[in-house]
C-alpha cells in the first residue's frame, strides 16, 4: 500500500478537526506543523490545502455534488474533507497532478471499520476528474448564485451587495478568497526596516518588500515557516498585517505615555505600542483570559519589550483599579472577525447574522469600561477586524451618545484617508490588506 503525501495527510487531519470538532484552523494547523516537523515544501503545501479548501468550501461542495450518489451533508466527515481537498487541488492548483491527489485521497479514506468508504471516494473523484471545469446550473436567486460562486454565506453576500453594490461586493469576496502575503512588523527597538530586509535576504534567501501604508512593515510572498527564522527567534520581527499596525498608529502613543491595551492578548498590538513608544513609559495590558496573557508576556520577552505590565481580568474589572490616568487607551474589541476571512476562512462558516448584535453588546460593555481609564485630554481608539455596521458605526454612535465628554478626534493626515465621519476603513479589495475599522476619540473633560 503506497503512503500518501505527508502534506495531504496533515491537511486532512486539520480539516477533519475543523469540520468535526469546530477547531480553529490556524491553531490546529500550527499544532500539527510543530508536531510533524515537515520539510518547508510540505509544510507550505499543507498550509495551502487547509486554507484554500476552507476559503472555497461552499463552491467546492457545489461542483462536487453532481458526482456524488448521496447528499454531501450526509457523508462521513473524513470522506467529505477528502473530496473537498482533492477538488480544490484539481480546480485551483495547476501544478499538482490530479492523479496523485486522487490516489492520496483514496488511500487516506481507507478504514477497516468503514468498508466501502475507499470505493466511494474513488468513484466520486474519478467522475469529477473527467469533468473538472464544468459547473452545475446556479440557483435562480442571483444573490445565492453569487454567494456560491464566490464561496461565502448567502447572508453575508447579501449584506455586502446592499452596502457596497454588486461589483464591489464581488471584488470584496474575491479578495477575501485570495492567498494573502505574509506581512511582518520590524521590531524598531532592534533595527530599521531596511536592515531587517537585508538580514532576511542574507540568512533566509527571502525577498522582503516595503509595504505601502505602515513604515515598519515588510511583505513576503514566499516565506516558508517564519517561526523557524533566526530573525524571528531573536526578536527582530513580529507577524502582523498592515491594517492591524495602522490601529496602534491611529492612537499615536508617545515615549513616556501611559497606555492601556484593553484586550491585549496575544500581544501583537501591545508590543507594537511599546515599540512606537521607544520602550519608554508604561503599557497596561489586560485580558479576560490568564492563559492568553501569558502569550503577551512571551511576546514581550522575545521582542525585548520592557514597559508592559499585565493585568489579569476583563477590562470591566480592571479599569476601576487603573483609574483615569491613561494618555491613551486601545480597545481592539472582540468581534465577528469578518474582516479577516482571507487569513481565517473557517470563520465565515461559523458566523451567523444573529451573532452580530451579541458581539455589539459585548463591545459596548468593553468600550464603556475603557473610557474610565482615559484622562482629560487623552485619546481612545476603538477598533474591530470587522466591516459590519452593527459592530462599528452603531457602537460608535452609541458611545458618543453615552459619553458626551468624548469627541471624534480624526488626525489631519493618515496613510489611508479617513472617511467623512473620521473612521478608518481598511478594505481588502481596495487596499490589499485585512479588513479593519477604527476611530479615534479624545476626552475633553
């Protein structure tokens, strides 16, 4: 019996955990990669198979269904995962031999306690391989048809069409399904961006290009496993999207400030704040989950950040102990994550439209507590990695109504121009970065 590709075997295990157990794809994949120690090429293929299959999951089910004798939703999870993963390779990865992908899927389907599973996978995939380009008749409903073609939930597609128009909604869905570049943040406490780019070229043979919006960021299109780079291990960089970097820059922390990061874990923005402050002042990092605060401390140690003080507990409990003494407060609020689907594609299959009001209620609670830590004259930035108005515009309007001592404080210039209401809106299809929404307020009294 031939052994399947280790990359396909690993990807199948991750996808099965996501589908069967509700595991988060990024965490499950990281765990498998660290445990398996695959060569860089296999690790890259496994990563592509996991995220690509999840991005295009609904579309793949649509083109697979005519070739299966049973409804896909009735299939064993392992079988369904193998069908999707192989269809993804056939449709989207031109350099992957289809016969090799099919053979590996059949091998991975074998199970003594489930006779017939192997034959079923073989029959479906052989039939699919004979007509890989043909698409079934789309649904009559035009929104449903677009949602299937661009592999998004229909409810989300409908919202984006209503807000942006059909063409922009298609462009946004297409952007959300693209494979994003790896973006890294230079640890400016250690070296300049150009020095880091040179180091990566010498040590790793990587070509890192400056990004458009954040002056500390570099973009890499072919990066391998960054956790294995010497530059990562000794704290020369952090992994962070450019949109996320703009959030800390909107707050404008200064050396010597006291800054609170109300939802700090895993510490990416926390350490960025400290770097912008040149390791002078204080960053108060709080989070509701103690185990996640440990990751903040680990990030600080790796990056040489010395000014972060971790405070265990949700902001509603911690804020009274801090008091109104902060020059700036960052509220990177817990949200639906619907702006970062290109990096977390499994999120779009977890979320429901009625999740949004629940998220907004939590955001109002966090934001309301965070305001009590801002001194008169201080700044507060509210941000989410979501594009949805319930989590952004509605919360902002609620905040201004509840807290008349605050006003919108839009900077006069910013790398991405703010809209007429002073809101930063990072859009994947327009800016080529993750989807974030953020606004800055100032306390006047």
